[in-house]
């Protein structure tokens, strides 16, 4: 199976982005994330991001960690997803929402001469309460 992808980075996080709006995906997304993230045998990345249709927002972002688990959200991946959908002409809006497992995220783009120059995403307040942060022991 051939997949078109883009590799982008934001503040040191680099992900493989796949637009699922115009191509089919293999059934095991966790396996795909592990494979593409592998620096020795794959592309090498911090994970895999799928840009998907959404029933409640303009787009849906699914983020997979390098171990194949699906994460709630990553702020840098969210911002890159927003830039991707604008740059690829999937939207001409500069304010829109992206659905994530961590909730629906508000995006604001600043566009200068047709190029995204800044991306703002209000991803909420950080959780510092150790009792609310899941930890595997």
C-alpha cells in the first residue's frame, strides 16, 4: 500500500502527517505509527498524525505515539495540522476548530501574504495535580 505523507516539525517535535481525507488507511494504525516512527527502519519521528474528517469540527486530528498508542493531543502537532490544512487548501478559514481526543481545539492563524506566519491554539490549562496524571508503573 502506498501512502502519501508529509513530515513537519514544530519546536522540536517532528511528526509524520497523513491526510486521510483523500486516501485509505491500513487497518492497524498503531503498527503503522511504530513503523514510520522507527529512525532505523522507518522515516523516524515522534509519532504519526492523521488528518481526518470530523462530524463536529472542520477537521479531526488523531495522534499516535512512536510506541503505537493513540494520544489525546500534542500542541505542536495541533499547530502543524492547522498549518497543513491551510497550506494544502483544505480550508481558507483563519479561525476554525480541530477535534482531538483531548477536546475540540480552537485555532487562529495569522496569514501574511498568503503564508501562515503564526498559529495560536488555546489548548487549556496544564494539569499539575499528580493524582490526575496517569502513570504506568
